[in-house]
C-alpha cells in the first residue's frame, strides 16, 4: 500500500511482531532447519501447532491447527519439535531489550509482540516513521538473527492490523488520510475484539466488512454486541482509537472461555469443547513464556450458576497434552449437573520454570478442588517447583525428538530421532552454524542431557 511520505500524524503507534517466532528461534539455534517446514507444538494425539515456519505455512499449516492435520498437510518433510519455552523466553528478552533502547516504554502483548509510541515521532512525517522502524528491525536482526515486522498508525488497532499485513519481514505505515479506506475494506473479523461468536452474529446480519460494521447505528451495535463492548468496537471501526501505550503487569492467570450457541447436554460434546478451549489457553500460555501449575475448569450452567474445579500439578508445565488431560479430569457430566452454556479453561500458578510430560505423569495430580459460584484465587497455588530432569534421569532408550544433548567430543546438539536401539543427534547451535549428524548405538554413556539455552550461544 503506497503512502505520501510527507504526510504527518500527531500520533504514531508502532506494533512490532516477530516473524513466526517459535519456529524462527528453532531455525536460529538449529541451523540445518533453515527454510524447512518446521512445526512447533504438542507431539501427542491431542497436540496443537503452537508455531509454524513460513515454509510450513506454504502447505497450509498454521498455529492453533491440530498437529496431526498439520503433519498431513506438510507431508514427510515436516520437522515436528516440542516447544522450548526457556529458549523462546531468553530470545524474547534479548529482542525487546533492543526495542527498549529505542522506545523506553513498550506494552508487551506476548512473548513476541509489543506496542510502542516513540515520543520523538509525534507529528513526524510517514517517511521518517518508516525509516525509524527499518532501523529498529535492522538492529534486531543484526544482534539476534531474528526478523520482525512492524505496523504503524495513529492508534493500536491500525498498527496491529498493519504489522500483520507487513509480514514477513516488512513495514507498513497507514497515514491519517488512508486510515478509514484501509480499515473499511477489511473483513469485520480483522477488527480487534471481534471473535468467532460475534463475527457469526454480524455475518447473519450481512455485516461482512469493517465498513459495514462502522455504518451500523449505535442502537444496532449495542443490541448485537452488548452495551459495553459494542460501542467500543464501533468506535474502533470508525478509526477512533486513543488508547495509550502503557507497560503491562504480568498476568496471574491465563484463560480462555466461550459462551456456546447451544447448551451442551452430553459429556462427549463437553469434552470436545474443553479440548478446543484448552488449546486456545495453551497458545496464550506459550506466548506468555511461563509454565502453569494449576488448571481450572469453569462451567456455567443454564440457570447461570457457575461451577469451577481446579487441580494442581507437582510442577509447572507447558505441555499441551498434560494440561489438557488435567482439564479433562475436572470435567463433570452435564447429565448429572445440568446443561452447560459456557465453558472456560484457565492456567494459574504461573512461573518461569517449566516442566514437561517427560518429568511428571498425570497420576501426580492433586485431588480436584471444587467451588460453587466462585472462582479459585490464582495465587492459591504454591510457587515452588521441581527443577528439570538431570541427565541421569533420562532412560537409556528414552531420547525424544528435540531433546538438547551434549557430547564431550561433538559439543551441543539435539536429537533428530531415535528407535531400534539407536539415536541420531545433530550437533549444532546458533554459533556453530549447520552441523553434522551422528548416529549412536544405545546405550551411550557419553551423551548427556544439556541446557537448551546453550543452543543460543549467547553470553
């Protein structure tokens, strides 16, 4: 989209979004994966894609898709890896430390995206703003090897949409004179805050674009979307967005919930809904960068009463299968408690220390705690967690794909595959560049579990 480089704006909000962040960090630290169709996410039967490289996206794979579906789309060439939250967290910290040097106040939305409003750009021309963004992106790439896309506009809404359209590895600035025409041509679901349910309601009324939505009367908007959220979204559709950019406190709980079009009256349907909602909450958990120790399931019945149940793991986890299975254990049969109109799944007891299903079985879950018509405090779960498994705790024949290992002669590497009494390891890091693959016959005493952060090679 072309723009007048000389046109200025009283306010410029910047939205910076790292490109395919999880997969890009995997490619950075495991250089032989560069350009390959990489899928990051759960490896189990309920696994969901947390991140997909652009090579994988060319096959139709995307985040939030069931892993089995993504693997079918990509085919035999797919590289499937479990998430390494600690590595993404450190990479994120380094990226946004660079951003803070240029923009002291930023509003983090997740691991890989943030808003900023550089004070020196107030009243600047569009060309100057784009040059600022390009310098920032170049600095990030030079110091980390990772690419980012940037959107710029007069408010958060425009900036966020623009960054998505600038991907991958680009910049898009929307000037004040372009703002309404740019917004109004977009699908209404592009509007920040319009989800599947509200999007379907609007579609049934023939509201397909943001422009269609902006043309609705305030009374119509309130009747369809409610008297609180409706007017706020209507203002955004009309280009009115004066929300400030401000630092955000760390969330104490990460959750997702949905109000159903029809009440759920049977257990299989409820379990399917819990699986979907847990997957959405899990994506938010990965973006946050912490693991969760406590799992909460919220059920609102048709009489509007609320039932919440929670269970606590012995250690924090980012494993989708572990968290989803824990949520499923908390589910109650609608045949016994009555029809369900809202389902929610939440994760609390958040900590930077993460544990994986390799370390804890679901049998270690505490007994569920049940509360009627109230929600458990996110601070109830203790913060103490057990450290990661030591190398000695890995069984001789248990070398899962993606595991970071170290060898006295070959250095740091990662498990590419194992089976039939052998394990193949690719020895490489960000600092070494593409490395050699070595196959070992098991058991192998020299091969030991390594700290995943060593793959970054940063001091």
